[in-house]
């Protein structure tokens, strides 16, 4: 939560997205601390994060809990690695998917996407497809 003088205050997601510089060429080797990403607020054992980019992410997983992913604008394909199979989940604005705890996943967003996530920490990353 964001607080002012001990009181919770609302957060404008649209204003937060306006403060993020669009990352036009995300690759699996892009650092999550670069342009295109921000921490909206700390939450439970992780945080609520925003991302605005075009391109593809690395594989990631969260060993301490499920991750909520909501597409706020644009489109993406959220790929889950389940039982050795890559399961493609096309998503567009207003769609939500909960990635199960410990599930490797990645994003393909060639046209650009705005994403909000509620992500537990820690996060494991892999440039190569995990086995």
C-alpha cells in the first residue's frame, strides 16, 4: 500500500504507466530494472509491478506463490511450461491469468503490451528453456 501520513492513498495505474518509458526491443537478456518496468507498490511477499514493452521475455518462475498477470493494454502470448509442453495463452486488454506457483513462463509481445502483475518473490530467471 502507498501511504501518506499513515493513511492509505489510491494509486493511478494510468499515471504510473505514463511515467514508464516504453521498451521497444525486449529480449530474454533484458534486465527487469531497465526502461519499461516499474514497481507500483510492495505487496505481501513481493510486489505489484507494471511493464510496457514490445518483444520477448526470459523464462521465469515464482517458487513462493501464484502470480497474477493482467493485460492493461495491447496483447501478448503468455506461455506456460507444463509437463514439458509449452501452453500458449493469447491475451489482450482486460484479460487476466493466474500463473500457478513454480510454473515456468514467458511472454511473447511483438506488437507491444502493458502488463500489471502481482508477483511473489523470489523470481527465478532462465534465458534458455528450462528442462
